[in-house]
């Protein structure tokens, strides 16, 4: 039971932070299908930074890990500028732009990983090897029955994510910037009339989305795969999008969706283990979140809370 | 004369996008210390469009050319699938999933059946169309009946297909050596592999004939038929189409069905033509690249032939490029990515050019 | 000299591709007055004010605010100069509260933990409450925009200006979306603002509003300033003639009607909208061959839903629709078209045409599936071309590249001509015209009226739905008045005066109870007293002076109807005409 909670949480939280990124972007009125690409590119930059930095620290040092997290967020944010360029400057279709950004991210990271490995380390490898992050257990709290699992074997990034998520929520709902951002997704003309620049706000939202996605990506790299390669693109970005749709574009319900996805996954894995089924049955578990999302949409599509101006290109001239 | 102008107008912006991309990628190649011209020439050589310095036994430029055609056939179908949906105003992001579903079903039902070639090959094509069509129709139905955005439902279905089929393959059909699905029978294969022709051994892709037929049929559908008129009307304006008495829901389901059928054909020509087996847990990029290919071809069936050939040329030739020009194969997808990037902006560039032209015409008029 | 005026726009010229929107226009506005800009659609009023509000820059000329020459670069800049504008299309965030909308961009901020700035929504609410009380603009700061009605939303827009301390308030066609009672209320608000020292610029084409509240009035025609008048000393007739640029004629030639058999028989029709709100209540009427039956009503009272239900675009909850003796209540849209319904919809850009189709494709939108356009599922391009050439000629549809023109690039008037031509060519026994002249210029309006009457004379049954009372008085043989989804009255056109129709439109004739009625019926009485007219079938009537103005109100439709000016009905007249688009420039 504890295992399910621990593993579920460590999967759900990176997913959650990526979904928040998606919410930021979509709440500002820009369709975001590029979470996957931003996650991957951010993770790539973070992993590269970690590998570079690793030489300067002792093997057990955790500093490279924090450097990686920072760089992943920066890398994701920078790569998101591509989506911003296509959507805002060139007014490209936002769905197409998202697909193109994903393709581009995958191509670039695969190419660069190989190139950098060869040029800098003289190795023919298509991955950056990372250490698995250490974990800690909060003494005392972890003894609480059931809930104690939340404080057991915690990855440090989980704490970071919870903190960042809180800040993201606060900014979105309590500050002027958040207020303008949400307004952009409903009626950009109103924001313009209020003297704020719609495209600047959307640019910020897209970059934030990139940074949060990169953060989520590096967390996956450190927890699940312990290395970075182009194969890290395994659909978590789209899963995050599913979560935010499930959560109706609101942060707290989206957390619920992510936890559901996380526990369904870890619970399913556990079940496969306990029943001693072949590991291929895990694949069946993996479809759960997607099936759930589809079913949910079938039953609740009427009260779909997507932002009203989502996907619309804002042209100041048009009245 | 007028016609020529029209074609030139349609073609010049994609051409510009390609040119810009080749230059940009050339710079990257040059920066990593290789000769971009040699690299590009190697792409042509690898695809059988230019002679290589030497050929192994039973091989020649023709062998490479046929294998190139074999390679790009599924992409033609996939890009057509995207284009058909897009004309009716829908995004089919689920081409990869539909390909997998169709390929898997045909593999299990026909590939492992021991049927003779005459029965098996048409059956494979038929099953591909039916399964792909059903998968597409489901998306259209969800959109029409429950108002579920097709982008969302196709992404969800992609993963559902991917994991379920991966489970089935690993449980029932896995080849323990290759860790892929067991290879399909030669009789069911849509590509005649290693066929002796003169002193050569070539792979003859039968699918390309179907693909070319599909191109013509899609063109006729949109340019000459009542159904095409209705689909386009729905794509441009659902409300106006409804007002005109067109059954919008039926059109959406139909266009997704046709799109799915084409995706299914892409699936069988890939899995039972080019590959012969299915790798579990892997969703092809073909379906996503197809969106870009279709875009680059301006959603026009004939344009799609050219954009498919171009994009495929780059990825197909990349292996040979690595061996002769020393450029990583991964650069191929980077070049493709840059082309896509530029073509995604093409609508805007076209719009700007048109506006400038009309403004110029305006001032010219006033000056007079 | 200069200090006397708070706003001066001198020798302003603004060109757009193809037209000169403003041609050497000079206006001078005094502090504390209500200054009206009067003109037809396309006269250049909105463009002129857009320049004052910083949305465009003038090509020539200069702007002075409080005697100082300024170059207004953006709406933000205009706001800093204490200029505010209420646009025709409100710019409100639908899921935000009233207060959030008003303060957006200038939110009160408080510090949390002494350093983190957050929006102080409590202060915003109390600020807005105080502001709304100060100006008598009742709003509840915590209501969400999507739950409040249009006139409250408009008050929110006004408060937005006042919150930004605007001194110069521009109103762009503010009454277009309001009901008559709401118009009365708004005009009172505007007067109140003047008393508080604000300067008000009112863009409108409704003479009656100007007469009621404006001090001075500038008249624009085709981009040129025609005259600036003192409202108190000028008759509406003079204003009308100046606005239109010629003597307004009120007559549309029309033979007496000759009714044949019943074509459309609607009985006990009930329609609910998507929100499960009943929009049409137990409506019954008949339309005969050779009859124009017009449904009059204030926008949003269910008349468009009646048309949609007859055409099959909206489901019928209960009741029966019979066309030429055949029950078509459950028939599909296509079946109804084939059985003989032509339909010119209200929203031409979203329904009437496929904007990205070519003209020839659009001209066959209702019969592309029939011979000669289509044989065995295959289309014949030549048939499309031929059909389009014929209609372009016959209906004088102008476009850049003839049949091959993409309709999006055509002007609204020509799009409408294409729709009207296409629908008339169907030669259906029943033709439904909804707002057929919305946003068109006078010439085009007269043309469409002529065609409609010609079709009537050919024995078609015509259902006309219009928000322009003048249009209805001018064309109809029978008038049905709808209020709140119910038909209040059906009578032959000759037996009703405009005033009476107006009263039915507001539901006053029926119930004399609610408090809102009080003010309204007063207005009605006043109107009746002044106008004395009533327009018979015969056409014009005396009424002379004020009357003329009124008809022009509805953009010069003119018609025989004169009627009194203030008549309740009149207010309704121009209303709705330009909701959504279509309108100016």
C-alpha cells in the first residue's frame, strides 16, 4: 500500500507541474500541444548541465541535481519561445505549431545528445547518464498510518514541485498578472482595452509553460529513467494535457486528475506484481488514464470549461 | 497562362520554405565540420536518385530507388489522411494510432493465416481500410455526438491502441529473438521483398500503385464530387453548411472515416509492406510527420506526392549520408523539423505577401 | 479661442484602401456638452472617433485636447488624456465579476506579508460600489458578467471609463443593443453625466436620441462634414435631409395586395433554445400567396427563432408547421428547401454564405446537388459558372474577379445581393426574409424592397422579420407583433399605426401592471400626442416635420410611415440594426 502511494506520488507530481504549465498557456488563450517537446528539451538541457557539472563535484553531491533542475526550467522556457514565435509572431495554427515543436524537440535533442557526447566526451552514446536522485524520509511524520507514506522515501524534487505549484497557483489567481492572463483566454480585446498587451502576456504564459514542462521533464529523467535520451518522449506530455482537460483547466482538480493517473499506474503495477502476471500486463494498466479521460469527456463534455478564446489568433486590428 | 500563375503561386512559398531550411541545415552541417553539399548529394545517392560510387552484389541505383519508393508509400497515405480531415475542418492527430490498429489487425488476421498471395494481398488492403475507417469513424462520432474535440480523442486513442496492441503482441505474437511481432507471411506482404529482376534483387512495393490511385481519387473527391463540395463547405463553415441543408454530423463522421481508411492503408503498407513486423510499445512518427507533409503540400493531393518524396528523401538517405559524409543520421529529422517550421509560417507569409500586393495595386491606382 | 473647446479635431483626413473615410473634417467640442455625431453607416463617424481614441492615426490634420496639440498614439494614451470610449461591441471578460472587469489594468493592490503584491479584490468591490452610487449606475460588483443582461454590461463599460477618470466620454451607437425602456434609462444616465461636468460625444444615426439629449450635432455624409447644428433650433427633418444628402423620399411603389391560398400555416408553435429557455410561446399564424407578413418586435423576442424553426435550423418542441398543406414539422432542412422554402438568414456571414467559397460555389449553395450542377454525385463546373454569370448579371453582384471571387473579399452589400439573388432564384412558394437590409446603404435597401414586393406580386408568400419598424410599415401587408416569444397582435397593415405597433412590441398594450410599464406607456402617450400620425396603408401622412426624421432613423428606409417622432415604436426602429458587424466602415 505504501509503495503505491510513494510511487504514485513521484509520478503524479512531475505530471502535475507540466499540466500547470499547460494550464498557464491555455488559460492565456494559446492551445498547447507541445508540452511533450518542451518537457523533452528542458530535460535535455538539464541533463546536459548535470553531466557537465558532475565533474566538478564529488560523486554523492546533490548540487548537479539542483543545477539540472534550474537549467531544465530555463531550457524548456527558451524552447517554448519557438511556439511563441510561431503562434504569436507568425500567427500559425496553434495545433500545427504544437506538433511542429514536438517534432523539432525530438529531432534536436536526439541529434544534439549524440553530437555533444561525441564532441565533448568522445563517446558514441545517445544518452546522458544521470544518477538516480536520493530520497529522504521525514522522521516522525512518516509514522502516521497511511498518510505517512507521503513523507516516506520522498524525492527532493517533489518538495520543489509542491512549492512551485503553490506559487503558480498564487500567481494565477491572486496577482494582477494572473488576472490579466486568465482574461486573455476569455476576451483578449478586454485586456487590450484595459491597456495591457495581449501578446506579451501570452508570451509570458508560453515561456512559463516551457519552464514548468522542463522542470517536470528533468524530474522524470531523474526518477524513472535515470538518464536522458530521446526515448524519454513516452507520452507524458500528452498525459499532462489529458490531466488538465480532466481537471477542467483548473489547478486543484488537475492535481486530482494527476494523482488519479499516478495511483492508477502504481496500483496497476503493484497488482501485476502481486498477481504474478507477466510484465506485459503493465501495458494494460497504462491505458487507464486515457480511457478515463475519454469516458469523462463522453459524460461531461457539455460542461467543458475550456477558455473561450482558446486557439484564436489575436489580431489587434480586427474589431 | 492564368493556370500557370495559379500553380506558381501555390508552389512558391513551400519552395521558399524548403530552400530556407536547406540553407539553415547546411550551415549546421558545415559548423559540425562536414561538407553540406556532399551531405545533400549523399541523401540523393542513398535514395537511389543519384548513383553511388560502388554497389554491392545484386544492387544498383534501381535497388535503392525501389527501396525509397517502398519507404515513402505509407507516408503518402498518411499525409492524404491528414489532408482529407483538414479539408473538412478536422485535425486527425491519430493517424499513427489508426495505422497501428489497421496494421496489427491485418497482421493477425491475414499475416499469420497462410492464405495464398492472391487472396491475402487484397484482403490485407481491405482490412486496413475497414479497421482504419472504423477507428476514424469513432473519432468523428465522438465529435458529432458528444462534442469531444478530435485532437483530444485522437491523442487518447493513440495511446490506447499503442498499449493494448503492445500487450497483445507481447502476450501472444512476440518473436523472442527480435522482440517484435512474428514476421508476416511473404504471401500477405504488400512489398515483394528481394525479388530477382535480371541480375538485381529489388523490393517491389505494390502499395505505391494503390497510393497513386488514392491521390487521384482524393483529388476527384474534392474537386469533382458533390460529397467533396459538402465536406469543404463543412470545413469552411459548419453553420453555413447546415443552413444549406448539408448534414454536418454525417460529413464529419464521413471525412474522419475516409481519413481513417487512408491511415489504415498507411498502416498496412508500413507494417505489412515496408516492415513485415510490429515493434511493441512504439508509435510511429509517420502520423505526426504527415501533418507537416500535408501542410508542405498545401493539402493538395498532388502537392502531397512531392512533399512526401522530399521529406522521405531526407530520412531515407540519412544512413548513407552518415557513412559517406560523416553526418549523424539524426540531422535528417532536424532538417525535416526546420522545413516544417518554415512551412508552418507559410500561411502568414502568404497573407503578408497578398496584402502587400493589394496595397501596391491600390497605390498604383491612386497615382494614376 | 482654443481654450474654449475641450476637444478640437482640425482638418482631419483619413484614407483607407479604396475610400476616404474622413475628408477634411473639423469639429470643436465644448466642455460639458453632449455632442452628437450623426450620419449613415459608412459616413465616417466611427473612424473619426477611433482617431480621437488613439486607434488610428489621421493622415492629415491635428487634434487638440484642452487647447494642447496632441498626437494620440494608443487607447492607453487616450485614457491618460481622460478620454474614454464605450464600443459597440463590449470588451468584457465573461467569467470575471463586474468589479474585476472594471478595475482590470488598474487594480488596487495590497501587500501580503509586507512584500508580495496581490489584487485587493475587497477594495475593488467597495470602490466600484461607491463609484456606481456616485453616478447612479446600479451594478453589483460581485456579479459575473455572463450572468447579467446587456444593459447592465453597458453600465459596466461606462463605469470602466469613469473608474479611469475619463472626462471626455465617447459612446459608439450605445442604444443599438437596448430595449426601449433601457434606452430611456441610458439617456437619463448620459444626461446625469453631463450634469456632473463630463463632456459626451454620442455617435448615432438615430435622430430621436439626438433630439432628446444632444446640445449640438455634427452631420457627416460620405466622410465629409456637412454641418454643425444647434439641436434645439433644428427640426429632425432638416437633420435627416442633411444626413442622407438628398430630399428623403418615403414611397415604395406597391400595388394593393391580392391574397391567394394559404401557403404557410403555423399553429401553436413552441420553441426552446439550447439553454432550455422557452423563446417562442404558442405562436400561430398563416401566410398566403401574394402576402407579405411581417413580424415586428424588439431584438431577442423570439422572432428569429420562429424563422429558424420554420426553416428547420431549430428544433420545434411542440406545434405544427404546414407548408402548402403538407406537415413539415419534422422534416430536415434539405427537405424543406426542396418543398419550397427560401431563407435569407439574419447572420449572412455565418449562415448565408460560405465565406471561403467562391461566388459561383455560393450561388449554388442551395441546389448544387440537383441537375444541372450535379449528376450521379459528380459536379459540373460549367453549370456553376453559367448559373453564377446569370445571377451576377441579373442581381448586379459586384466582385473583384467575377465568379471566381472568394466571397470573403466581397463587400457586405454584395454578399447580401448574392444571397437574396440565390434565394429568389429558387422560386420557392415561401420566402423568409430576416433583416434583409441590415447594414446596407439606401440604394441597396430600396432595391431589396423592390425585389421583395415583386416576388409578392408574383404570388409568393413572404415572411419578413425585421427590427426596422419603418421597413415593416413600408413593406408589410399584414403585421404580427411579437413580445417575449408571444404574438401580441396580428392585423392588416392598414389597421395599425406605428405607435400601436410600438406599444405591442413592448408588451404595454397587453398588461398595464408592472412598474416598468409606467415610464414606458408615458413615453407612448407622449408620442401619440405629438405625432398624431399613424400612416395608413396609403402611405405617408402629414406629420411633416418630425416624421421624416424618424423614418430616416432606420437608416433612410423611409417609407410611408411617418408617425410621430418619439413614438415608442420608433425607438425600436433602428435598433439592432447594426448589432454584430455589418455596420460602419
